[in-house]
C-alpha cells in the first residue's frame, strides 16, 4: 500500500493540471487512510476489532497534515473508547477521509482559519458520528443521493452499504450526522 500511495503522490506532484493533481491527491489520501488502519491492525493483538478512540483521532490528524493550511484549523475531537469490527471501521475511515478532505478543499480557503468538530459514540448499538466544520457551507442544492461529486457519492454509497443513514445540514458551516448500526 505504501508503494501505491507513493506512486500516486509522485504522479500528482508531476501534474501541472490542477484537476488531475487534485484527483490523484484524493486517491492517495484514500490509500493513506487505509494504510493507517492496517498499521493499527498490525500493531494490535486482536485483528478483528479496533477501538475507534485509537483510530479516528489519528486518522483525522493524518488527513489534516496533508493540507498546507492545516495549521489554521483547530479540532474538537471526542471519541468514546469502543471497539468495533475492522471491516466496518475501514469503510468509516474512508467516509471520514472524504469529510475532512471536503472541509479542507471547499470550506476553508487559503489562509482561512476554522474549526473541525468530530464526535463519535455508541448509543443503543448505533455508532453516531457528528462531524462539522465552521467554514463555507455546502451548497444547499447538492443532494447527497444525486450529486456529481465523487466524494459525496462515496460517502452515500458506504453509509448505505453499512445500512446507515446520513443527514447533512448547512447552517454555520456544514454538519453531518451519520448513524450506523453496530
């Protein structure tokens, strides 16, 4: 995976076309989030489950560090120490990657400061993820079920695959509430 990640980054850095560069960087970030999960699994005694408290904060930090303006972004991360299946966790990791990437690319302009809030807890066998940024809100005409955005389509597809639901709100930034039965 590290080889694939490195190849994608090298190809992205060789691109002059902004769109192609962005696509390759997004792909490399998705691979990186999977690398982080596999690294956690490799270091874990139990490879079937991992604590979300050990995974989510590190993943968010790794994704943020990829962006040049990450120093302007503060975070409020609160995750309960609950272990869940690595199969479910890998899909959620990709969802989180898309959420953070979208915030950094579209909500916060160059040099703009902002805040990302991420809270995750288990309630009645349901993983509840609340993610929000206080940047430029998502366009209210974008529907999660019928958008041309690869990232939003990926979020929608993965949440459906996990038999979950996602709600989006666009006041004072963009807020996502994702519920997945564990």
